[in-house]
C-alpha cells in the first residue's frame, strides 16, 4: 500500500498527467429584504443588500511572491490576490486559478492556457499547472479533467498562501442601499456596487429624496419601491413594496 502511494505521488510531482476531481462552484443568491415586511436600519447600515454571485474555496496571498522560473513566464503574485480551487488530486494536492494573473507567454497572443498554482495538502505552493480558466464552469471542468503539474526546483518554504472559504468568481455582484440619515426633510441614502470582490466598492452613488411633511413617503430606485414610514437622524423604518431590477 505504501509503495502505491509513493509511486502515485512521484508520478504527480514529476510532471505526468493525473486525474483531477473538480471542485464545483457554489452559487450565492441572497436578498436581505422581504416584500411587504416593515424593517429598520440604523445610520451606516444597509437597508437593502442583494448578492448574485458564485464562489469556490481557495487562497489569498499573504505576501508578494515571485515564482521561480521553470519554463513559462512567471510574474509576481501580489499580496492580496486570490486563487480559487479548480480541483483536487487524490494525494490532497489542489490546483488553483486566478483569471487576472498574466498569461504564461508574453509574446504569444494565441496562448490558450492559463497559469495555475499547485498547492499541497499543507497549503504550500510547489509548482504550476497549465489550466483553462473560464466563466463557464461546465466548460472549465471538462477542460481541466487531466492536468500536468510542473514542480518548482526549490525547497518547499513557499507558504505565501492563506486558505479562505470564499473566492468570488468574475461576474459576482453585491448591491447595497445604505441609510445615511436625514437633513431637515431630505432623506440621504447611498447606493453601492461591489463587482467580483465583495470588499472593493466599484461604484457608489449618493441619493437624496424629499420626505412628505406628514405621513409616509414612497421613493424609487432601479424599479425598487420603498415606503419610508419614519426617518430620524439615527434610524429609518421602511417597507419594500417592489424589488430592485
């Protein structure tokens, strides 16, 4: 049994093709609000939060790292970059991709493969694998069923990656409407969008609405209708009458 395991590992790290079990993307579709239900939010809190996304487990670079040259061009992996897990080999090694990382050959515009990291079960990166990264998860899985790992010729002191539960894929969208308070009879909100990275605001727009002097006021944004029942300097009470499109 031990011989079989050793032979299998040698086949993997010596650059032979091996069967990769795909790690499926997880869809995440969340609406924080309920139609027709009275809700409250404090200043600085989202009144509305909407997520339409997909994610995979993966890694984030905890420091800059320049991979050793093996054959393909290796660019700096910057601190903060995220790498999602495409699949796993039987020995626990995973292959991770980042669609923003440069193609492996700078002077060949027709390069059809991407540079993926090979990471062992102890979260140490030890080489790269030519892979196909695609927004189409089904196509990506088919293309990456068998991969060839090219190990770096260095001692395994390459723990520049930290494991994280969620790496969001391109096209993931997080939208928020945040309560900013009121000034006189002017209601102040902020609309924010986060695309791909839920920590990076890619679009922000301040919104203002005139409140009725008595009774409730219905306001609209992107086809969403919100009945404002009460608003103070610190809190808002509201009811969603129609969803955002």
